[in-house]
């Protein structure tokens, strides 16, 4: 029952959350999904290759899914152009994996901003977001903007 799971996890957050959970529709009317990453030790076996989300989904919290899929397809085409499939597949992973791992780490870090793990994290996030939108701070930081010529 997704409603029971949501109440168990979020029922003590206070403010409008208990009322929202109480008004949640019946279990059969709720759609929910998992925000997940795909982490594989290898993206190929023999001559079979996976790319994009099948190989290295970074999650919607990180973004870059479509960009990495296109970059992966391009990288795969480039390394296979020489004709040596085994070496090409090895190069494909060696070239793309560092970027993918960095983007996946970004997604895991970003998750704490979207779904804070504690009340303290919620307070810190909200304070930070309110501070960066404060007109006084925006004006102060605007003095230190960067353009093509560097910091001013």
C-alpha cells in the first residue's frame, strides 16, 4: 500500500504533509516510481553492448540522461570505426566511464536536496534557497560575476 508507506516515511514532517497524506487517493489510483541509477561493472559482453540508460542511467535527479546516451552512441561509433571490436568496446568504456561516474555522483548528491533525509536537512536547504533569492545577496554577489574576460 503506497499510502501506508508514504505515511510511515513522511507522516511526521508536520506542516501540510499530514493533511496531504490524509487526502491521498486510494492505493489503486496512486502511481509511483523509483528514482534509480544503473550501475554495471561492464557495458559489454562479447559483441553485445548496452548504452544510454540501459548501461549507465544517472537518474532524473542528475539530468544528462539524453546527453549521455547521445555521447555514448557517438563514442561507440568512433571507437568501432577502426574495425577492432574488442579493442573498441574496451576503449568505449575507458573513455566514457569517468564522465558517467561523475554524473552519477552528482545525482546522488542532488537527491538530498530534492528529498532531504532529515528535518535538519530540510531547514538547511530552505534557508539556503531563501538566502540565494534574497535581493540584497543577489545584488552583492552580482558584483562578482564572471564573463568571457573573467571575474569583475
